[in-house]
């Protein structure tokens, strides 16, 4: 019995002495494995870091290039916009100058026309004031006395495209009515001398005193011819 106890005690002591050594061996193997794994992972991590740096640097370069391109495009767009604005301003200024010249020319023409109309009106008014019908017993008012009427020298022909008109003082005759073929020799009929710029013209059986410049009728002697 004592021998058995001694044998078991010896076995226990031997196991206690063996266990720390085995544990140390296991621990050493684990450390060696981890170091081996770390040694194997070291180059991979470095490669990944290098790749990440390269990717980051490439991304930065791309962003710089994109920013440079955007700035260049923005400068080009601004130059184009400024050029278009200058062209539009030049066109607007040219159009404004042309419109101003046209307006000034129209204004000058209007002034000249107005002066001419005023001169004609003054001439007509001056001639109207100068002209005075003689107090002649051959006509009574605007009616020519029958005993002093004259036979028409020729058949009257109206101007082409016109018809018979009963003219009155203040009317305006078209130029076709008082052309040279319709002039009347006022001396032959002892008519009042026409003012300057006026003529006695025949209109069928009547004689009309008309302004040659404007066609304004100054006087009418009805039924001079029969």
C-alpha cells in the first residue's frame, strides 16, 4: 500500500515538472507562429500602403487637373462672353448712330418741307392780297354778262383720266388741268393781269386763275365761253 502511494506521488511530481516545460514549448511555438505570420504579413501591408498612397496621389492629381481644366474653361467662357458683349455693344452703338442719322435726316427733310410749304403759303397769300378783280361791268359777281361772252376758240378736251369739275375759289387743281395747252391770253379778253406765279387757264366754258406752284384756285370766271 505504501508502495502504491509512493508510485502515484512520484507520477504526480513527474507530471507537474513536465507540464511547465510543455506549456513553454507550446507558448514558444505560438510566438514563433505569430512572428512568422507577422513576417509574412509585413510586405503585404507595405504594398497596400504604397498602393493607397499612389491611389491618393493619383486622385489628388486628377482633382488638380480637373480644377485646372475647369478654370481654363471658365476663363475661355468669360473671354467669349466679354467678346460677345463688346460685339453687341458695338452693334448697338452702330444701330443707334444709324437711327440718329436717319432721324436727323428725316427732321431736316421735315424742316425743309415745312419751310417750303410756309413759303408757298406766304407766296399764295401775298399774291392773293395783290390780286384784285377789276370793277368791270362785263361780269356781275361771278357770272359773265351774256353780251360779253365769247365763242370758244376750239373744242375743250379734258386731261386724260379726268372729268368735268366745277372749280371754286380755294380748290386745288391737279397739274394736268393747268398745263401750257390750257393757258388763256388774258389780254385778248381784257382779264385782270394774273399775279406772279399764276396763270389764267381754261376749264371747259370757265376761266380759272390758278397758282402754278400749288394748283390753288384764286379766282373763277364762269361761262366766259359759249
